[in-house]
C-alpha cells in the first residue's frame, strides 16, 4: 500500500506570500520570539534576492479544517513554522511595515539602494543625505518605477548612463516577483513527523520543540485570544530573566494579563527561572492531566481523540483550560509559595538544582494538590519529598514526556499519599539507600544531583562548615565559598591519583577560605591530629573549633567518619567508601524528615 503524500513543495512569488500574510491566510506565530535579525542581515537577504541567489525554503503547516458548532467546516490556515525571520524581513523592508524587535519595540528596518553601484545598505543619516541613494526600497510597493526613476534622474542630473540605472531599477522592482520555495505540511502529519521533517530540512541545526509547535497554535488563534495568551507566556519568561525589562506593548499593558505578571518587576528570581517551554509544560500537564505536549498541539487544533475529527467546541475548551493553567502558573501567590517550599527543603541556590524537569513537575504537583484542596502542610510535605525523590532517582532525566504523562494521570486519580508510598516502596528500598545511592556518590562531577541533594540536606539541617564553630554550609553556598579537599589534592596527585579520583565528591567539603588555605598541602594524618590536639591546648591552628564534642559533631554534620583521625594518605580509598555510606545515611535521614 502506497503511503499518502503528506507535504507538497511549491514555488511562490514574494508578492503572493506577502499578500497572503496581509490577508492572514498565512499566520506568522512568532514562535521563534520577536524579530532577532540585525539590520545587516536584512540587507544581505535583500541583496541575495536581488542577485537571484537561493534563500532557502520556508515551511508551513496547515491547520486542520475544523467543524464549527453550526455544522459548517472552517478552512484551516497555514502556520509558518520556519521562515518567520525571512518573511518578517520582507514585511519591513519591502512593505515598509513596523515589526517587533527583540526588545519588544516597534521599528521599521529601512534598506537603502544605490542603483549606480547596485548596492544595498541599512539607512543611515549619511546615506539619507546622499542623493545617489534611494532611502527606502519599500517605495517600490507604493509608487511606479517610471515615477521613481524620473525623480532619481531629477535629483542626479549629472548621471550619464541612464540605461544602466533603469536596468538596476527594473531588477529592484523584480524582487517581489522572485520566488521562494514553500514546503507545505499536511494537517494529517503528527507532531513527531513534522519535527523530523523540520530537522532534516533545516541545515542550520535549529530544532523546534513540541512547545514551539504549541506556541505556533496559540499565537495563530485570534478567535480565543491566542495572541494575548502567547504574550503573557513570553513576557513572563522575559521578566523572569530580566525584571527591569520594559514591556513596550501598550495594548498588552492595558489588559488584565499585564497586571497578573507585573509583580515580577519587583523580584529577582534565582531558583526557578522558567522559559516559555516550562510555562507551557507545567500549565498543560497540571490542567489537562496529560504529559505529552504533542497532545496539547492536537487539542488546540480541536482534535477529538476518539473520532479523530477536529471540532470547534474542543478547540474553544482547550484554549479556556490552558488559559486557566497559565493564570495559575503566573499567579504571584502560587509562584512564591512554591519557591518557598523548595527553599525550605534546603535548595537555597539554583546551582543545587540541575534538573529543570524535576522542578517543573514539582510545581505541577503543587498546583494539582492545591486544586485538589489538600491542606497546605501536606502540600508542603509532598512537594518537597517528591522533588527530592525525583532528583535522587533521576525520574525526569532525559525524555520525560511519558513519565510526566504516567505520573499526572495517577496523581489525578488517586490519593497522593497512596501514590507516593507506592513509588517509595518501588524506588527507595533499603537496597537503594545502602547500595545504589552509595554507588551514585562514586563520582567526580560536582553537579551530580545526588551530591547536590547532600548539600541541600546540610542546608536543611543548618550544618556548619568543616572545622567551623559558627559558619553555616548554606552561607558558604550563598557566598560561592570554597569546596575543600579533605585529603589534599596535591598529595593525592603526587601519589599518582588521576583527576577523577582526587576530585571525588566524597572528598569534598565546604569550609571557610582561611581554613582551606591553612590546611593547604598538609597531609590528612598531620592536620587531623593537630585539630584533635587543639581541643586540649585551646590553641587553634585549623578552623575555629577547640572542643572535642563540637569537633565530633562537626564531623557528623559533614558525614566524615571518625576513623579519619587514625588514617593516613594511603587510606584514601577506604575513607571514600566510609564517607559515601555516611553521606547516603544523611540523605536518607533528610528525606525522612522532609
């Protein structure tokens, strides 16, 4: 059986494409964010068209035809999923329209043309004063060539080769009749097929995610306020990175949506800085009880998963539900409460969180439990435990759509305490704490999520830095303090240990800079004996502790075995094994107390 051709490749004149854009037969959804090309790139693009050079294909994906409530069928529009920057460049340079730049300001990029040299440049004050230049090539869509040429000759009476000028002007006017290839993808294609086609065609190595496709569906929908919804997603993620960013969108600033996110301007987020993809993923999974963003793309098109048809009621409902999910995501109370919960678990700095997916699902869980009206103390407890469990087990590492989907479906159907217990029984057995977790700590990667959980546990318990009476580990993490090698690195190097061995995380501990410098290259058997001795002499050489009970407690807080006092440098690997076990026990105690 022959497969159905699910795309077509056609050549269209630029003037036709621009007409379709104006008539909204082709929708530019801004899925790649506002216009980001520099004006020089617009100039080079226009020059390529003028010279007849290839400028690549654009890709459109036709929205499916939707059955309206009155039984009629609405013809789907084409959504531009690749080529936005090129079409937008034509819109501003050829049509002379204003566009939104990367700073969200409305601008027109004016390209000037010198018909004598057949050269293009971005308009500057100097060029504007030079009569040899045509200030703005968008004039070709507003006046006739005869009129423009006549005016040019009048301004430049000394020109001798008028025929050359006329030929150059004919070539300039022919730009709108140049053709650009369009790959038109059928609405029957699923999102995985569209993604594959995009990757194979796009030579720049750029990838569109499922969130990008969802954003294209949102931004292309005017009927259910998709444009406004796209803006709140985009502006929130922008303000999260840069609170001082000024929104130059008066229409949006007059809307209720602006008031919902304006609180961000007073904040300086560090722990959780969500991208537009994160916002979409959290809002969708939380409100739709689904984890695959490809389903969101289908739902926003009005897909009925049972009949496989597209219906207006489903499209409308999907936009309404997503809108509620986005509102709950950006809500100041929700967002700040969630951050407070994560902070209270000891994750005081973003560098302790290397899994954005784990953070995303923790927020999904917070919103879902709040929606299910769990009391706050239980929400606090469950979100912390689930977040730490996710990090320890790598639950959302890699491709997580299927895990998101499985988890949210179960969470929406059963009591969370039951579900949590099931996962704990399956993933956090005694074998996990006694063996698997110990093995996971056998690494030299300081960004390892398990090591970061250990550090979070120290922040949670209010542990003091190694050999310090007062300085807390959390303070050193906040101040980007020193990580110290318990068994000095230089000596281990001299003993022949490689980087992966002397930099084991089980050999790391936070300590004050002065203590770190003082120990320096002193062997472990020397400085530990002196630390023990200073508890008797009260003459402090290393750190600030002069009491043995406090010293033993300090070792305990840092998961360092007391056997260290009897060890020599040759006992390094034995020390690592003992400390990994203590670190694992500390993490277990921490998890149980969350």
